[in-house]
C-alpha cells in the first residue's frame, strides 16, 4: 500500500468521524435540526443582529424597551447571523452553524490529542468519541450549551502550549499565548456559563499539575502560565458581565440541585433510546417524571459506565512525567463529585409522583436521598457555583478527565492497544439508535418549516415592520421572539429564564400586572391601555401554549415528540381547544369601535383601525376613546378612577391621596385644552423625588416629542419642571425617567419593595395666549 494511498485513506477516516458526529448531532443542513425551542431562541438573536449590522451584539426585536443581551450562546448566534445575512433559510443556517462549530471542536480535539503524543488517526477516534458522548449530542436541544461541551478539549490546546517547556520564552511568545488564551476564554464565557467554569477549573488544574510535577526546573515559567491564564479568565468573565449586566435572577434552593443531581442508576444503566448498544442488549431502562427526580436531561446524558471502565483500563498505561495524570484525576474526581449534587442519589425514586419540594415536582427533598455528599454549602453560598443548579452537568468536567486518561493511555507504549480497543467500545456504547435519532432531526426540521407557515407567514401579512407587539398571556416566549425578529417588529416578550428576568421590570403595567400564562380579565381594557399609551401597536393572543409549543409544534399530541422539561405537561393543549376558551375574552372587542380582530388558526391579533405607529393618528384615536377632559391643574386627589387610568398610563403606583408615585420609568397622557390645540403651550409638573440628597443626587429627565429636559435634584423638597410644547396638539405624552431610582426596602426604611421615582402632586398647563 503506497504512502499516498494511506494518506488519502487517513483523510477519509478522519472526515468520516466528523460526518458521524454531525449526523449524531442532527446538524445535517437541509435535512435535520437538533431541536426546535432553543434553536428558535438562538435564531431570534441571530436574526436581530442581521437586521441591524454585524457590529450589533444584542437583540432590539425582543425584550424591549432595553436592548436584550444574549444570556449564553453569542458566538453561535453571531456566526448564524452571518449566514442569515447571506439569505440562508433559518433551519438550514442553524444546522450549518452547528456543523461548523462541531468541526472546530473536532479539529481542536484532534490537535490536543496530537499534542499529547497520539497519531492523527487515534486523535480523530478520540475526537469522534467525545462528540458522540450523550452529554454532547443530547444537549443539542439546549442549543449552545452542547457546543460548549463539544468545545472543551479544543479550549485546552492553548493551555497545553502555555505549559510546555522551552529554553527561551520571550515577551512576544507570551503575548501570543496570552492572546490565544484570552480569545478562547471569551469564546467560552459567551458560549455557555457551565462549560466556561469547567474550562477554567480544567485549565488551572492542568497548569498547576505541571508546575508541581517539576517544581524547581520550571517554577518561574509555570507561574507565568498560570498568571496569564488567570488574567485571561478574569478578563473574559468581566467582559461577559459588562455585556449581560446585573439581574435579580432567581437563586435555586438546594432541592433543585438535588433534583438535577446524577443518580448512580443513571451513571450505570442507560435510558431507553440513548444507547443503540444498550437497547440492542435490552439493558436500557425506561424513565419518566413519575418515577425519577429532575427531567430527561438528567436521565439521558449521564450514562457513564463504558467511559469509566475504559478510563480504568487506560489508567495504567497513562504515564506522564509532566504531571498530566494528576490534572486528569483532579478533573475526573471533582466533576463526578459535584455532579452528584448535595445528596447522594442511588436508585432514589419518588414515593409519590404528586409530592413537590419547594413548589416544584422536579425538585428533590433531602429525605428522599441516601446521604449528604457535603457539597451543599458550596452550592448554596459560593458565587458562580450557586447558579449551576443543574448539578449533573458537572459530569462534563469528569468526562473530560476520563477522555484525557484515554488519550494518555493510547500514547505509544505498553497497554496502549487495550486503551485503543476500550475507546472503540465507548464509541459504540455512546451512539444513539440511528433510526430514532434521525427521525427526531427530520421531525424538528419539518416542524420549523411548519412554524414559518402557520405563524410567521400570516403574522407578516397582518403586522407591518416597526410595529410594537405585546403577546398575552406571556410566558417563556421563544416563538414570538423568533417571529418578531424575522418580521422586523419589536416585542416585550422574550424567551430564556435569564432574559425574562432582565426584561420583566421594564414591561408596561398591563403586562407586569399578570402572571405567566395568565389572561387579562378585561382584554378590551388592556388593549386600550396599551394602545393609548403607545406601549403597543398590536396585541397578539397565541392559540398555542408556550413554551411547549416552541419545542413541539403545535402541541405534544400532534407533534408526537418527547420533549426535555415537558415530561410533566399532560395539560398541554392544542390550538383548537385554546381558541374555544379565549373566544369569550374576545366578545367585548368584536365590533367595538376603533378595533379590528384578525383570527388565524395559530393566533388572534387585536389591532386598531388606524396605524398606531403614526403618533398623530394615535392621538386622534386616543382622543376619540377618552371619557372626558381633566380639569387643570390636575391633581391625583381630583382624578376619578376612569380618568386616572387614562392619564397615568404606565409606571405608576396606586393613588395615595394628594400624590402618586412613579417608578423609574413612567408615562403621562394629557389631553390639552383648546388653547394648546391652536398655539404653543407649557406643561409644568410639580413633584418631589424619592431619596434624593447631596450624596445621592437623582437625575430626573422629562420629554415629549421635543428635546428632553433633565433636572439634577439633590434634596427631597418640591421641584417643578416646565416643558414647552412648540407644536399645537390635542394630546401629549410626557415620559419620565429617574436615574438610580431605588426602593424603601433598599434604603432600609420599610418593607416596601417598589422602585420609587417621583411623587407627582400637580400638573399645570398654560397656553401662550393665557400667559400673555
């Protein structure tokens, strides 16, 4: 066999490994996609970036009024934006984006294996094994989390280079290493938080183990490697924090960490449909929410027995003078330990399927576990760790350690053949049943196109670009965000737990007054408030149930899909049934003057009979619906409830006698007297500002259609601001913003948690004719 033929055969084999990984992942462009719900979420951000420009890094189509940062997965969304900008269809672009990142992960894993002393062929086998582990491909429905897992070995390549011995390492060499480590750290931090923490721990363990392996000879050099890597990690974390900002995101109780802890049953026995070999040998077990804590992601991703056995076989041959074995052992032990959660679960099943812990059926009470593991304190109190509530995902770090043991065990020498055979067995045990897996990918691909046909196409036909849409009831709205970005409209609704937590405080009052999945009692009144305030130009009532419909369109009964996180959703309903229930809510709007209702099989649109994007048409429309004219000066005490709801549009607390509190953002809608409808006018607001002082001044900004007026307030006395109106009009909207507004609770003065801006006492209006 000639050398050239062997080389071509080697290239084919290496290419076949990548193709196999792409098929297992269901990222075949034009044929399959690996999921629907979170892929729609990623595409929302990608499309919004493409709608703006390639320097944009946030979505301006969802989570308005603020630009919406992406809680995780920005590198994937940005690369997808490039494809969408070229005109590629969303499902095809998403699959191609995933395939491209898998190729990067594949090449990086091969490179790391070669750095460890393996041949290219054995490196390709190890890379294929890594990408075909259930921890990677089953998380494909969680979008970029799975890519984060896939990239872990590739992330370690510059870390390996930073720890290599060399006679002379100049400033230029360290600058290049620092640049590579920084780029990898940034990609990792923005790709996924879980895997960024794992990469950080793995890299420091790797460099530290080399340092301690040869302390005297390489001490100064290795300290430099650790310091450069720590600097790169800190910079990456700071950039991510600066991008996302702060949020009052929910911190999970320990019962959540227990619920999503890895059970020893999951580690040693595969769940049905996960391992082709396990199903073939009839050793797989069916698992569901009625028996087990957590959800499908815990049961399906944590099958570890073949990899553990292969690591044991490879361990004796995994010799290294550089201390690599110490690093791999640290990753392995710490990852497996943390994946168990605060309590040991060993075939720990539910005694009663209806019992909840801390209000959630997925959570696990301490009484159901075998014994505590000792990690509970860290999970409850240590920053970063207390946000990693899906404990089982720590297995990604443990698996990385095992994978590195397999690599070290296949270096040329005694015992490498046994490790090589064990690696092949791990690959066979990790592959899913091909017909089931490929059918899922085809099903998601078909559902994506059906979403475009059932929702996107009719939505575009009725709602013009630049519209402001409210979807009620709101929920974890992956689908509406996707439709909004593709239609170039804006919506308050958003998907993703963290993005939802960031957006909610800034929503208009009619949305904040409702809970997730809750319909307003009076839909007509809600629509009037939204339209008159300018908070929306269209109201959408979905006839699908989010977030389940985003994962299996249009409902589980029709889609016939097993959806992660939705095992406990027997109440999931299809559009026809939901349409019957909401019809009585639409009765007051049917035929109401000023409104029109558009019905489709997937949603109902409530629109005004004018284009509310035009502020003058909106003013005319609002004037026609007003119950009367307030008497000036307007005081909270003199407002009737009907008039108060029309004047105090958004961002106001209930009336408190002579004054009314605003939040940090509020809106007034004032019908103006006849003198202002023919000439210029001046509006004067009299108020005082909460918690303003010399040490903590407040900046109050007020504006209409004209330039904003900002007043810097350093005391809690009364102030008044005059706002000139140069254009005659019937109505005017006054927007109020108080920078650094706070609450009495934050000030330590009471339990009142409301954010308080200004206390409004009086509104005066004077026309030019009056003042003369």
